[in-house]
C-alpha cells in the first residue's frame, strides 16, 4: 500500500518536473507548437483537454505526457498498481484543469485542499492560458518559481544565441 502511494506520488511529481522543465518551458521559449495549439484562444474543452483528433493537439499532448511514461517505466518495479493510479490521476488532472473552458468553478473546499497539497486548480491553470509567463506546474504549484527562473535563463540563452548569429552574419557579410 505504502509502495503504491509512493509510486503514484513520485510519478506525478517527477512527471510534472520533467514535463515542465524539459518540454513546457523550453517549448514556450524556443518553440511554437504548444503556443499555437494549447494557447490558441476560444477553443473548446475537448481541444484543451487533448480529447481532440487534431494532429497538432495530439502531438503536443504526447510530448507533454512522454516524461510521465518514462518515469512509469522506472517506477514499475516499485508498484505497478501505483504507476497505474498515478497515470490515471495525471490523466484525470489534465481533464479537470481545463474545465474552466466549460465555465465550471472549483468549489471553495476543493480550492482550499488543493492549496494545502500544492495542487494546481483549473482557475490557476487558466492564468497560464491567459498569460504564458505565469502559473507553471501543470499539477503542482511549487514548480512555479523554479520554472520562472528556468524561463529567464532560457530566454537569456535565446537572446545570446540571436546576438551570436547576428554577429556571425555581420562577420560573414562582405
Ligand atoms: Zn492547459
Ligand atoms: Zn503553456
């Protein structure tokens, strides 16, 4: 029982950590797929909750979930049941955090409990949909500050890279 709970929590923690720092934040800084699909305005619940057959939505969803699957393989020997529960909870959270698109409002008690457990509510996740610099951590809120710092570093890298390429371009210009 303890192993199952530990495996489920570790799966969600490590999956969100890897997904946020290896895909979500870098994709916002260097990419365009996630912004074009997941942050496109006025889409319906099925679109945001990756219940759409749109190929771009599916690719973005698969890339986001890939870290969870990698962590599943590592945690499988600890508890297959825990891995199954963790994946199910992760999938449930994807659907739940997009219910704002259905005009649902999270009950105050649930918001309070999520605050105690550092779990992202639909309202908090919607802040990220409206402002891509805010509210990182798809499942856990404690990834927000480190994600913002990671974003600043990656933006600096992007800025430096552009300077380098423009200097090189200028040097190569006769
Ligand atoms: Zn979202
Ligand atoms: Zn995003």
